[in-house]
């Protein structure tokens, strides 16, 4: 559960994020912890967290942009760094062209990942007959 101290993303950032998402047939928009996010093949590509944009670049991609000062690691809670994810610089998140480039890079990386298999725990409690449908 997210702490109550987390704030909502500004409406203008939500709108810019939505408009900048790449057009891809497998891209699915759905919330993650109450924030807009995008997934492909069950893997998170990018999303919003408070007033920031988070993108998935993988361990190497994230290390590269952090090392060259282009982004910062994503730490949603103290001591909980999300490896492979970075925060898009605020200046880039405010520019639709730059934001689109970050989101496209995240999509390109995430498309290389294997498709996530549905969690068997999630279907627990569902009758075998209902699962067969």
C-alpha cells in the first residue's frame, strides 16, 4: 500500500504522459499504485510517480544514464531502489519531444523481455470451470 504522503500526479503531467506514449499494438495502459502506467507483455514499461516520470531501461541502460548524469535512480521509498528503472529529468518530462524519446527507449527495452506469465496465486479461489472460460 502506498503511504498516504504520496501525492497525486499533476493533471498536466498525466496528460503529457498519455499523449507521449508510443503507439504500439501491445502497449496496455493501466494504473500502478494509483498512478498511470504502461505495460507490454505484462512488463511495466513506464509510469508516473507523484510528479515524476519513471521509465524502465534495464540494469545496463539505467546504469548508463545514471553514470552520465542524464537521470536518477528510482527510489519510491527509502531503501527500496527499483533496479533498472530511472526518473526522467523534470526538464525532459516537461518537453513532449524529449518525453516521447524516453518512453520510446523504455518501450524498446521492455519489448526485449520475456512475456510475463500470469501469477497462479492471482487465480486462486477461482473455480476450475471459471478458469477454463
